[in-house]
């Protein structure tokens, strides 16, 4: 099985609250369908989650009553987004159903406790793809917290026999430096722990780079001897499909785990 996370930066316009990129999602769903592969999709929240979550500090857990309505609104918005993603999947011929992570999992201190996975496993066995997504989820010690699509990818990788984990984003991969600031920045085709540590020590405190580096760390954690984790640009026409067909495409592969 292959697991794919469609990042919020690809499926939504992150600068505009609740702006869905329908055409792009439709196109990505067709590329997934055309691959004919056994795939499980997770998606991010993009501007359906991050805008309000940031405004109300939801990532830090419960601290004031004022957050409660925001926590409910975010879950409403992410469900809306997920329904739109699943609509595109069904239109592309993929039998899928949206499964809110907070309806089957809880967190504890920010850690996702995916204890009861029976429903998800049963859906898969039926041939229906359970689509989970980044969302607000209740937390045993913090009241609630943010469960990211990346955390769900880690859970799914443990649950199923996953040969490949693909993170679809709006960048080509991991660079040696911030390509917007440094002309000599080079895209890395392959990253192991040693390369990542070098980049981390050399990179300035910058949102874009920091974001990619921590994503790459999560990807390295998920990679094993026989499982590659790949970061690929989903805003480039046909690139995900080419990757799924086994063609060589511009991307960054995290390889070798955290040891
Ligand atoms: C974030 O999930 C969830 C919320 C902010 C509610 P992700 O971290 O997986 O979303 P993206 O891919 O960054 O948008």
C-alpha cells in the first residue's frame, strides 16, 4: 500500500480563509485513480484549519472559554473541506469516505493515541478508502489539540503494510538553503539523517525552511530499510502521477530512518 498526504498548501489557498482549490484536487484525484495502485489518502487543513487555529491558539490546548466556539468552527470547516475532497475522489471513481480523526482517536499531550483502528481497517478491507485529515482533536491532558495530517500518516504507516509514503506539497523538495534567498541553493534528491542535521545547523531561523526541515524529520522517522518517504510538488502538472508510475521526477526522498 502507498499512503499519500495531500498538503493543505496544495488543496487550499493558505492565504484565504476557506479557499478550496477544486480543480487541483480533482486533477490529483485523477492522477491517483489512473495509477491503479492501492492508495490511502490523508489531507491537511490548509486555510480551513490554520487561520482560526492560529488566531485562537488552539495548538496550545484549552486555556479559555473563548476558544471553544473556535474549536467547534474549525472542526466544522475541516469537515466541509474533507467532504469536498471526497466529492472529487468519488467523481474520479475512487470509493472514499471522510473519517474525522476526532471521532475515532484522542490525543494525550499532543501525542495521537490511535488505539481503536477497527473501523478504518474494516473500511479498507471493504475497498472503501477512509480519508482522514488534520483537525482539532480532544486531548486527555490539554483539553484539545491539533492533530496534523503528518501525525495521521505516521499512524497509518504503522497500521498497514506501507511500501511508500508520499507527501504532496507546493515545493519541489528540500533545498540546501532557502531557494528564495540563496541562488546557490540546491535541491536534494535524497536525504538521510546526516544530511538533514547538516542542513538544520546551517539553516537560518526561517519559517519556510524550518517547516520543511521538521516535515523531513517526520518523514525520516517514517522511513525504513524498505519504505521510502517522498516529498513531491503537487502544483506541477502530472508530477504525482509520474511518480506513482515509477518515473524519475523532481522530488526529495527521505531514506534510512532516524538512526
Ligand atoms: C493542520 O493539519 C490541522 C489544523 C490546523 C486544524 P496539517 O498540518 O496536516 O495541515 P496542512 O497540510 O499544514 O495544511
